[in-house]
C-alpha cells in the first residue's frame, strides 16, 4: 500500500491538471518534487506512485529521477548543505570550507549526520561566482563564507535555529522546499518577507542609476499582450515596413557601352539590370547577380575547382581556373579526376586497416624470421629489423 497521504494525492491531481490532457507526462518533474516533499527523497514507492498517476512505467520515471541531482535517491537530512568547489570558489577557499565541514560533521559527500539534520555535498557550480566562495542550505545562498562562518551556520541548524541566508527568503526544511519546487506557495507566516539582495547586485543597480542606464521604453506597469494582440502588432509593423520600401528602379532603354566602348546588343540592359554608376576609377562594369539557387557550400566548391560546363564565370567570387595557355578546363574534368582518385584507392576490407596488404605483412614476417634463424637474433632484434625494413 502506498505511503502517500490524501493531501499528496490531491496535490498530484492539481499538478497534472496544469498540463493539457495529452501532455500529462510533462507533470513528472513537479510530481517527483512532490513525493520527495513527503518522504525526504524519491523512494521506490515514489517512483511507483508517479508512474501510476501518469500512466508510465517505472523505468521511464526512474530514468528522470536519476538524471537530476535535486532528486535524492536515499533519505536526506532536513538541511542539504552544498559547498561550491568549482574553479572560482575553489581558488577563493571553497575546498577548505568543504573539508572543514566534512571533518566537523564527521560525514563525506552525500552523507547525512547521525541526527538526520545535515546532509553535506560538494557542488560543481552554484552560479554565484561574484559572491564566492558560496554555499547553499536547501538552495538558499550564504555568500562569501569561510571555514569559520560555515561551521557557525551548521551548528545553528543542528541546534534548531534558522540562520538568515545572505539572499533569499527565510530558511525552510528540504521537505518544505520540495513543496515549493512542486509549484505550491510557501504558506509560512512572513516566509517571503525576509532576505534581501546581495551587494554585487546592489552595486550594479547603483551604477545603472549613476549613469542613467535603463531599458528603453520600460514600463513595469505595462500589461503582457495576448498572442492575438502580439500577432496583430507584428502584422501592422510588417505592413508598415513594406510600405516604406522604395519603388524598384526600372531598366534604362539607353544603349549600354561595353568594356571596349562598343554598344552592347539590344536587350542587354533589360537582361542585366540598370547600369552601375561609374566609381572612382571610371569603371561602369555591371554588377552580376550571383545564382541564388546554390548553397554556399556548392558555390565554394565551384570556386575552388569549377567545372567549365556548369560554372558561372561572372558570379562574384568565382574565377574559372585556366592552364598556362589561358584555356579553361574541359567540361567534366573535375568529375573525371574524382573518379580516377576513387578507382586508385580501393576501400579497405573488413579484416585489415586501409592501406595494409596481406602480401606485405607476410613478407615482413618472413624476413624477420629469416633474420632470426640466420644470426640468432632475439625477438627484440627481429622486431627492430622488421621496423627498419
């Protein structure tokens, strides 16, 4: 029989109701926090409970519960003390803090004191490098700690006290925290009235006020628009942008001079677009539109080794290579060269690496054996002989 109370079951139904009927599996994460709130960890019974209410099998639930470190798989103390020992905090003394707590409490990583009050763990990163070294108690921060202040915090916890975190609300037990992580409010009187911002946060705010830095047009009282309103505003902005575009320039009917001063054939202007204004060098060479139907990878490959039958010589960045006489390669030369390369490099078989031949291996073994038989060289000498040959 399940150990979970009727209140937990009612809350489970409330969590599942937050999600669409065909997406109820998305409720798994808060449900795991919910069962941890009752037992202090995600037990086999908790895995079974989540599987039953969501219509999953236990393997699917267990895969999620074992992936995230916030889900504990064995009984955990009332207060989870996490000490950051990652690079920044470690340089500032985080490892010393952890080692001192471990010796003081008589427990190691992921172990709980005999009175069931404290579970100690070292954390890879607590995302508070500017406050390092840091430790958290049930995920609430204690900033700039050292060995002495850390010991003072855990001693106060074991004595029944609730030291105030540097940032955040009043401390609660791990089970109470799990209820909040499941999506339910902290119902303790004045629980969220305590705490305050950290000094680096306030420093950033003061600098912003001093230099007049703010979000353009920010109004905290502006209501969040609905999707329909946002779509309508986006459509209006798009229409306004389209209306602001300049009208396309029509092609000129005047004859266009070629590079040698002769007139271009009739219709050239229409085919290539309006004439390019003369630049500082006096050139009136036209801009040739690159072929848009080719991917950048294809165009790069053609630039390096184009096929004369398909390349576009006038495309920007494309230059058809020529031999010493200035003649472009014949169509299909690139494909012929590739086919010749493939034919000259037979694929490796399943039994040997590419490039190894059985004949060469047998020959080396025969020569090595012959050398050993002739001069009495040992295996090491034979290996050296074979390597040299």
